[in-house]
């Protein structure tokens, strides 16, 4: 685990509806986007259900599509959204 950093989390569409907010700030020790997702899943419901590893969830870091191994940096914006988002 690395030293804690502060990141902004953004949730979209059905994920936003499930967690009840579109944005939050979080201190995390996660070094990668995948580790951050696992940390959120470990919070329990509703994160466990909507971010579960068997669910298709798209992720972005600083508004660029990203994957589990993408490194996190202090001040980053991580976004989670379902694969199909309505207009």
C-alpha cells in the first residue's frame, strides 16, 4: 500500500443512481485504478453490487479511458460508468 492520496471520484448513469451521488472526494492508498475499484467494492453495498468484478464497468482517469493497471496520482479524477450511457 502506498501513502494515502486524495482523488475525486465521479459516478455516472446507473452507478450514480445506485451510490446516490455523482461525485465524492476520497483519500486512498490504492496505487492503481483497479485497486481503487476493489477498495470501493470493499465498502459493501451499494458499491459492491454496481462495481462488482463480474459487471461490465468502464473507467476513466482524468477524462481518458483507463484500465485496472492505470496508476493513480494525487489530485486525479477517476470516473466509473456502465458500458452504455444514454444521451
